[in-house]
C-alpha cells in the first residue's frame, strides 16, 4: 500500500504510532512524507532516524522547516527561539543528516498524485512544477550548497515569469513549493496570511482555488497549512492537520485507482501558539 503523511515536525512518537496504526511494513508498503520532517516538535533527530531507517520504503519531501535546518547548519540563519533543532545540530553525525536532507525531493508525481509541501503557483503546469523542483534539487545536491542557501531567502520575485533565471528563479520555486498558501488574482504569491481559507483577506484566495490554475485536473497532495485543516477531495488532499498543536497526524492510503482513505491519530500538544 501507498501512504501519504502530512507534517511531522519532529513528532517522532506520533509518527511511530501512526505507522503502527497503519500496520506499515517496509517490505510491502511505501510512505511519502509531505515535508516539514523536523522542527518545533520534541524529537527531530529521532524522526530523521525513523524515516531514514525505512530505506527505500520512504520518500521524504522537503518543507520550509527542513530548508531552515540546512540554513542554520550552514550558519546562514540563526536558530529561532521556537526551533527544536539542537539535537540534530549537536549530533556527532550531524553532517550525515545535512547530507541526507539535501538529497530529499522537492516534488513528486507518482501513484496518480502530484505531491508538494505547500503549493503550486497558478502559472505552472505539471511539467513546469517537476522541472523547477528538479532544478532546486540539483542546486541543493550541488558542490556549493552554502552559496545556494545564501540566496534562498526573500519574498521577491513573488510572481512567476518564464524569464526568471538563476537565484530569482530558484528562490521563487522554493517559495512556491514550500511556503505558498494564498495567491492574488494575478498569480502573485502572498507570504503574510496564515489563516484558514475561510478567513482570507480581500483579494486573496487559496492557491488551489485560482480559476486559471494550470494544474487543474491533476490530483494534488500537500501539507504546510495547519489552519486549513483536512481536505479530502478526489483531486485534492490537504494533510497538515496540526500535529504539533495538539491536532492530528494524518495519512492518506492511496488505492490503485487513485482514491484515498484517511487514517488519523491524536497528537500530544508539543507547541502553543504565540
């Protein structure tokens, strides 16, 4: 069986309980974790050990918190007060974890689903999404990760253009794939609003509801947006259900025909808002 799992964020115990609930077997099953493997939860290092221990039975996408860890590990960013990355940063095999994370995926199209951490801008087709994800993966795995991480941050450009090149192109791709929630009518990404879809300020709409979205008709699964809550549609799965906030850790079991079944476990609250 194939399972998709939403944001774990270092909640290793919850992840193990969910895998046990699923009856997950690495020799038979496959799991795709939709990014934000680490940070804010109580056991980021344990989460990485658990996921890497699944070997080829697990595919892990990179989320904004995972990229943040890489930036902190390379001295590009300072750790936030709310970070829980110390166990990885101080681990004797820390460099192995940096190397393992930089080789994870930014997007995946398999089992009938396009999977990303956060979202896809309305201008991108399926082919464009996979191409830009592959370009970012190439940079992350390249010979000068430090230099790439120094140009990764920033909110501009916020609108896609085929003419974008170099750092601007990769920065937009990373923002789209790991930070998107709302977009404007012209397709520009918004990075300020974190409320649920029902509380969108005027002029903003969820990225998946943009009427000119070029991935219409492509079944898509994502995490990142805990205030959105669970969405289960034939063409859309939103699987970040706020585990670290005391919500649930959610998995979608994908049937051979592409349909999904949701399995959830309750999570102990690891973080409090504010």
